[in-house]
């Protein structure tokens, strides 16, 4: 295994354990990726079917622009999730260095409440997404599909470089950034924003 891939695998395992601890990777769900190179596109993605709280640096698969495992894997027993196809599409379209896909409950509930897009506004925490505190950010929601081409097309149709997140209805959320740490920070801020927006929906604003 190359040093580059070992480092990527170690970073993926570390971040997956943190996110599993936050309750975002229940069962064996969710997957994380880092972009190894853009041309041709190569991603290191967490291996499928494993407990994301217990990954090692070797539990990683290298995939191409379609999300398929490339030949000569360091660990041929490991398989990528079908969802790696959407990671690759996001990395390509957004130029992301890392993509987080978790089944975070707050995002899925918010998309259920607002299937046309989740509006986040006037909150200091928006700065965590590179926005101003008085910005209005609409998080796109796309219908779930088992076909990564269909999901990828829906993502690309609603892509906005200033909104590094898309929710897949009744499924989970994809968040991206320049690296895994930024992608996790953004996911943490989004969880807070979704929870706040759900919890305060219907509040009457009291003007003193
Ligand atoms: Zn998923």
C-alpha cells in the first residue's frame, strides 16, 4: 500500500470513528472519501459493510470516476459501496477534496419537513459553511434512488458552489470540503442548523 493511500486510510478511519460516535453512521451505514487525484479521478473511500467505528487504515478502496474499484487494490477483499459513484460525481463537479456521506437524522427529518429545499437563515452558525450570519442558504433535497447516475444528475442540476451539501430524501446527506476536517466541520454545523430550524419551526417571534 502506498504511503499516500495509507495516510488517506488512516484519516478516513479516524474521521469515521468520530462520526460513528456522533450517531451519524448507524449499523454499517455511511461512507467517507478523499480525492487522491483529479485527472484521472481517483478517490480513496471507506470499505463497504464494515462498522464505521472500527475501521483501520487498510479498510479503504480506490475507485474511479464511476465509483468502481480500480484494478490492483491493496486489499482486494474490500468492496466500495454503490454510493461511491455519487462521491465521485461530487468530487468531480465540486472539485472537492473530501466527501462525507452520513445518515444524519436531523438532515433527513428536515428534508421530510421541507422536500423542496431546507432554508437556513439568520444564524451565526452559517459562518461555518462560509456564509454570512444574515445569509439565506437553501439546502437542496433530491429524491432517493438506487441508481447513482440518477442521483448524480439530480445533484448536478441543483449544484451551487456556495452550498456544499445535498440531502437525499428519506436517506441521508452528502457534505463536501477541501479536506476531511473541513467536510466534518461543515457537517457538524449543518447538524446544528437543521436541529435548530426544526426545533424552532412554528415559533412565534416575540418583538419586545
Ligand atoms: Zn447512504
